[in-house]
């Protein structure tokens, strides 16, 4: 299974926790957008904490639960 990790480093400036969160999310969103054409439709992006994000395919049993929760939130009963 392939695994890739990317870093984005900021120096010589002070960032509030809110700015750190915003930059981290923007970097993750940019990465997800760059991969959009080759990422499977079932992939999900998950925050692992400050400055860390994961994108990939969840195990089938977790994906099924996620899909059911999404259907419930959308007021749907089936996919």
C-alpha cells in the first residue's frame, strides 16, 4: 500500500492557534484538490489533530457506518 507524507513549514513569524488551524486546513484542502482527479470517490479526509490530516479509504465497516450517518443527516433512507 502506498503512503506519502508532505510537509509545509513556516518560520520567522508568530501564528495564533486559529491561524495555525486555518493554514493547516488550507494545506490539506489544497492537497485534496490536487489529488481530486486520482482519488477514489469513497476516500475521506480526516483531521488527526493540529497540523495533521489523513486522506484515504476507510475500512468497509467504518465506511458503511459513515454512509448511514450521512444518509440520516440528509434525511434519506437509502443510497
